[in-house]
C-alpha cells in the first residue's frame, strides 16, 4: 500500500498538467479553430469536435488519479469531509464523467 500511496502522491500534479497539455493540444487540432471567448471547454470533447478523444482520455486519467489520491492518500491522513469534497469536485469526479 505504501508504494501505491507514494505513486499517487507523485502522480497527482503531473496528471493535472497532462489535462492542461491535452486542452492546449485539443484547441490546436480543431479544424475551424477554437476561440475560448466563443466556445466552452466542453465543446472540445463534444461529438462535433474533430478529435474529442485528445481531450477526453487525458481528462479521464487526470480525474481517476485525483479521485484515487483523495480517497486512498488524503482520507486516511486528513479525514473529515475534505478528501470526499476533492474526490467529487470538478477536478475529480467531474473529469472522470
């Protein structure tokens, strides 16, 4: 269990950076261009996007790592509602779904 805890601790920040990099790549590969002032971020992963998997796969990975970190690492250490709030937050459960 100690190896899992250490691995999740080392992976949680790079997982969020992976999501950010995927967001930038997804913007770049849109055929008609992506304008943040005109479109939502969710449009990059929609059925009408040119390559929705470019955003959706890294987003799901980042979400899974965040949920696992919150429940397997933070919950035993911190306790209380904090880890559950992180696990069900925008960067946790919402990224998975």
